[in-house]
RNA sequence: UGGGCCGUCGCCAAGUGGUAAGGCACCAGGUUUUGAUCCUGGCAUUCGUUGGUUCGAAUCCAGCCGGCCCAGCCA
């Protein structure tokens, strides 16, 4: 049976409304979309929004979506980016119908350009780039016609062919659409269609020395692929008249329409490719897949699940309104998904040794702990206990306020799954730093409850010292301290100096896979963790994906 | 200030002339061997603003205010 609640993207948006209307009028019967990245960088959370939109619509309307590389600028594009983009889209769980390059269409595009020239709707301009700019006019003043605007069709044809045949240097000529130099829309003031560029293209090699520009290429590529709805971001709104002009003046196999939506803006983050590049090149982060980066590859390494990203995209919606999403939305999407799928374990990130003086030194016990508190399907594992254990340093406080439910001198807490212990003595070194705690345990409280029914408010996690696995744990936090680092004159000043803290003395319970990053763990009371790419059995490394919600921190702050 | 687009709760977002969905956040309770999860309740007499049309307007019209985008041989 069909369960309507199983459809994730069932909330309407203006694009789906348009599609519904087009379908209703019979304008088309199959919905075809495309996700068209330029392979000049890594995909980030902003691209995820577009991917979910395009692939999501194709899926829901039983159509299909292409992954098209918009590779018309050979100077910026690289195979490395192509590989990473394919990998990221696949990882998110989407399947493309086909995966063409815009460069696959260069021959057809060239023929169409010739067609435009023949119709007298395009001409070769021999002005310099500076002259073209000077003659374009301004926002409030019209431009001036190029002195080459009235060249004959024959001359244009010959020049354009010579451009293609490598008779000229870069910048000597360009092909321009002949539209209107006085148009109030600057994109319509005879936009450049082709430029000469002696660069080796990742796909076409040295076959071409002229390359079409985005505006000429995009709509025609859509038309070749039969794309029905070409979805792009708001900054292309002004390009739509040009998109339409090109399609209206050429005979194409289909007639797509462009619809624009607002790009994602997320608090405390940057999605500008240029700035992301700076972070990588300056070594502010370890690479494109640094777990603090909101690139798809960084998020993957950090421990995000594809579903959490998809859920996030569903939560934020699609509109034309310029808006900024709070980080809390992403964090909630992440926590909600991880909560259902993470295996519970105990780990101590900042260890403080506890010696249970009345527990026999040669004794050990194994306690059974469920792998998930709400889902029995996860099963359980055995957790070793012994006389010396580690607890989290901040689970002990010498002068604790009343509301502090954890350990402090004279107070009793529950060790999860094990016993009640009471703190008897605090051992400090010469510098006054707490080195260990001497406690006693109540043998009657085995399993975590006592026959006399006395209440113990606090339950803390622990790891048996003798059985502990040493590990490094990376604690990650947001990369920027300012909600809008992109708005600062220099985003470097907004960099969070504590965005990555290395804990190199963490203690893990033994039942943890050290190198399997397909397993999401919740280290109880600490957060969600995943083993890092660099983790090995000899040198285990875990990344903190996200903390748990922490209402104690709130109480603490408000006091 | 030429053109284009946008203004509904702190942040998102439904709503398409019939009397303001939902999520996040926040607040107050309950359950809990994770101060997690989960559950319950609260949270816009009002839709940038002013005026108009209408029995009735967030929805239609006009003016005003505010914000974003465009002058690459980038995408």
C-alpha cells in the first residue's frame, strides 16, 4: 500500500506547482531535470540543496535527472573534480540517467552558432575586451554598438571559421549575439557567445581553440537532453531572457524553461568556492575533505549520513526568498538521523582515573549493555569492569553546586550498567591538579540499582582501565565564530581557533570497530563519532560528528 | 538611481479571495540507568507599510519602505 507519509518531499513549493500545472495542460508528460556543476571544485552543502531538488523532483514525478558537467571553461576544470562530484552524488544516493559533458555538444553548438550568424543574429567582434567593456554602457546608460556590428554574414562566417581553425590569438575576436546594446538588461547587450582560448580541455583535448560561454551553452544543452525544467539559482534570473532568446532563435529538439530558486545560505559557514579554495590552499583546513568543511566530502568524513543531508534539504524548503538557515537546523537533521542508527558505546575523551578501593584488584566483571536504548534489534554487548576505571574529567567537581548530579566528594553516582560509587578522596599532584579519585562501590547496587531503592540522580559513563583501548579523538566545532563570515571584510578574522581540538588520550571500551567508518557510534553522553579515514588498529582515530543536545550546559551557563 | 527579483512568528516555510499548516529555536511539565531520546502543553487577532476594491484580503489594485542580484572574452 502506498503510504503518503513515506514521501519525504511532499511539501509543495512553487517549482512543483509549475510542474503540476505543466503536466495538467499536457505541455509534457515526462519531467526531465539536470544537475549541472562545473567541475572546478568540490561539491558542498549548497550543491546538496540543488541535487536534492533536481533528483528529488525527477524521482517524485517518475522522470529522470542528468548529471551534466558544465565544462565550457577549460582553464578551471579538472578530472579530480569530476571524480569527486560523481562520488558525492552517488554517496548521497542519487542515480543519474546519463552523465554527459556540455563539451560533448561542442560540434552541435558550433553549428548553431553558424546558424545564428547566417540569420544575421550573431557577429564577430574584433574589439578588445577593454573596448567591449567600455562600450557596454552602465546600469543606467545604454551601450554603444560595436564598429564591427554590421559586418556581412559572409565575413562573419569566414572570421568565425578562422577563429575555430586557430588563425588568431586569444582575445583577438569574439562571437557576439546581435541583440540590443541599449537593453536595460545588461545581459542582452550583445553578449559574448564564443571566445578564443588556447587551452587543453579535459574532455576534448586540443580539438578546440574556441569555447562557447555559459549563456550560449546552457539552454542548448538542456534542449539537447530534453530537459523540461532547468532549475538554477536566483542570480541567473537576469539571464533568463537570454536563455529564451537563444532557444527562440534556433531550432532545437526541445524547449526547456528556466526556473530560479534561492541558493542556500547557512549561518557560520562559507559556500563560496573561491573562499573554500583559500581555506584549503592556506592550510587553514587539512583539505577539501576536512571534517569541518561543509563540502560533501568533508561532511562524509565528519560522519554525516546521506539521509541527514537529504532531511536537512527537505526541512529548509525551496523558495525565491533570500534567507539564511540557522545551524541548529542542520544539527537537528544530523542528530535525529544518527539517533536512530548509531550504536551506543562508552568512551572517555578526557580521562580521570578512579580507584575503587573496596573492589578486589584481581577481580573483573562483564556487564551487558544494550547497543541501542530504544531499539532491541541492535542487540547488546559485554562491557568489562575492574578496580580501576576512567571517568570523564568534567563528570567530577570538587565544589559542586546542588544541581550538579555527577561525582563530587561524598556524593554517590551510578556507573552506567555497573555499580553505585561514592567519592572518598581526591588525589592531587604537586601542582594541585587532580590526578585520581579514591571511591568505594556498593556491591548491593550491581547492575545499577540498589535493593533499598535509594535514588541516585546521576549516571555517568566509564571505561575499565585494564581493558581500555587508547585512541585519538578529534573534537570538531564550527569553523567560524561569526554567523556570517562571508560578510566580513576578511573572513579569516571570523575563524574559530577552537574548531578542532585533538584529544590524544581517549579511552574506549573494547567492543568498538576501530577502522570501520560505515558504523556510526554514539559515545554515550558525549555525542556521535565515526572512525576517521586515517584510523588503524594500532592508532585508532575517531571524529566527533556532533555533540548530543546538552541541556546541562544551558543550566550551567545561566547560573 | 536602468532592469530583474523578494518581503507571513527569533530562523525557515505552507497559504493562490472565506477568516494564519508544519519544522527548527525557545518556554513549561512528564518518562528515563545517556542532564540524550521520547511524550504533553505553550509560542503570529496577524501576514513590510499606507490606502483602495470586496459582504469578506496574507491572497486583487495603487503608492511608499526595506533587502538581494546584474556592467567576466567565469559559471
